[in-house]
C-alpha cells in the first residue's frame, strides 16, 4: 500500500475497552488514528467488573485516571475462596491505601460507564477519528499503516492473520446475574463487602460487590451450570432466584441482566502478520476467577501503543513489533494458568474430591497475590527478573506520581551518582526507586515507556551499556 493511499497511521477495529484505550494512548502520542465499531451505542449491560492497580496506572498514562476513578469503586478487600461450610480456604489479598502502582490495588466498575469515559477521552484528539455504526468487513478497506484487531473472540482480523488457537482446557458455562440491590434491605446489608468464590460442590458460585449504581447497589452472582440445567431456561427468574435464596430474594433486588456465558481459557499463536495485529480477546481469553480478563487486554494496549508510536513517529524499524507477542504471550499465560488453577478449586463438584481439597487447607487459609510475571524475550535485556517486570510508581518529592514526570518516554531511576551527567534523552530521576532497587540488590534501572524494566545496573559502566542498547529513542 503506497503512502499516498494511507489515511491514518493506525486503524483499530473494535471500540470496546481495549480498542478505546489504545486509541487514547495513540492519540496522546500524536498518531493519526481511526477506530471503527459496528455498533453506534455502547453496549448497555455489564460485562467485565474488575481491574487492578496496574491498569489504573495505564489509565493514568492516557490522562484518564481521575475520570475513571470517579466512576469506579476502589476496594482494599480481597477475594475469599470459601467452602460449603463457609470456611475460608484461600484469600487473594487486598491492599490498604495506594499500592505499588500508586493507586488502590482493586477497582470495581460498570463497564458501560468505563467505556463512556474512554470514548469521551477520544474527543480530546483531533487526530483520532471515531467511526461508530461502521462494520469492517475487509481489512483491505482500511487505509492505514497498521491495523489492530480489538474485535473480540470472533475477530475478523484474527481470521485474516490465520492465528493458531491453543486450547488451555477450560470451557465451562456459567449463568451471570447482575442485580441492583436495595440498600435498605437488611439482607443486602448483611452481604460481605469483598468478593466470594463459593467452593460448594453442589453449586459453585461467585459473588462480587461491584458498587453503587443508580437504583441501588450493584452485585453480581456467577452461577456454575450443573448437569440437568437447561442453558436455554436457567436465566429465567423462577429458576435462578432459588439458587441464591440463602442471600437474597426478589424483594431485595431488581434484576438488571441474566445470561449464560461460557468461560474459556484460550490463547492464539500469531498476533501479527505484516501490518495486522491483535489485542485483547482476539488473541487470548481468560476465565474470570482472578478478575484479569480485561486487564490482560489493557496491558496489550500499553505494550503496543509505545511501540507503534516509536515506529511511526521515531523512525524505528517495524521489527520492534515482533517483540509484542514474544513479550505478552508468556505474560498473559501466567495469569490464565493461575485463573485455571483457581477455577479448578472453585469448580470441584465431586463431593469426595471437595472434602480432600478442604482438608488440604485444614491448617489455615492460603494467602496469595496477583502474580508479577516477567515479560517474555523481546525489548529488554536478556536477564532474570527484575528485568522485564513492572516497576512500581512511587510519589516524588514534589508530590507527583513518578509517571507524571516521565510521560511516554524512557527513564532512568536510581543512585544519583550513577545518573550524574549521563548522556541520554531518557528522563533522569535520581534517588527515585531506591528501596525497590535495594531489595533487588541493584543501583539503577532503565524503564520503558510502559514502565517495564528494560535493564538494571550496579555501576556506571553497566548503566551506560544498558542505555546504549536501547532500541529506540524516546518519542
């Protein structure tokens, strides 16, 4: 395709959360972007309900953190896996106050409200054109240097690429029920304010406290379908209300949505073919037991955005995009694998196996945190962690969060003596991150624009070599 034919730097297919976030990040970098969605309006019912502190940090990078925070609920409580007798087996820890990313570690939200914030963010950029009510039927019609398929599990762009599906084994239908609960109800008041994974072999369930909503308090029940359930009828109120009668009845809440979904664990191999790329559900699907499905897509957007900007504005070779899948696929596999393992704990329906499971936790509840996996090989030093892991976001002496001082650039943090008179276009932040560095027995770190660690150093020579190895100049 000749340059005279190009109408944009990047065309994005799909204006859901991942596509809209990517368009905001690229718009802020000055790229000419077109984003297409076949629907004119935001889908009005909830789907995803959780994101973590790292994703809020990505919203911060897009200049939307405060707007997102105004529509979401920060939670310091974790997620409890409890058995049929209400004994806690495992707890995903919560975080009191700002976590390592400078924000609360867990946020609960109503997806239509989040999408509204993301779409309104696009109005800031004259270089971003939003094409709603426009169904893309052929990628050949997209006159852009790059095309990113953020078009979900039935992705058109993925079909054109010809990616290979890798089935990770979990395909389980669940009924998802969203309720607007009456805050005046004593039964509603008695509900826990944390998320619960009910590991009951008779009927596994998930209960999520989403937060305040017009008309009540939004709560979600996810109910595993069992043998004998009719998927075509189980969403009917006279069938699902008895399933949750121990908590609520029709007098306590108004039904917002009830639908059957199949939770999948799938990744694709082949996220790029020439100018075509994939992000979000088009290249991986995560079971919801860890609350990381949408988060994975948002990390895709953050990884891809700075690389597309470096190529289109910085003159960097397009081979940089070959590092996208090599980095992200092992990273997302870590979250999917953990979600599948947690799902196995929750979804055990054999009574004997469930008793054996409960016995394994007889000594007390197991505590766990979100993993902090290393990116796969790619645009980073070929070294062990902490290289390739996400760097925390401390607050600087002037009161700003670290990322506010960096923007979408590379940065060097650490011992002031190592950073003094350093010849680089990267942002220099002496005496920042020292506690983290000391914990890893390092004196300096080179950070990518997405805040993953490119390299670490213990002396001036190592740091100079690391900077010399940077594949791109900051955009």
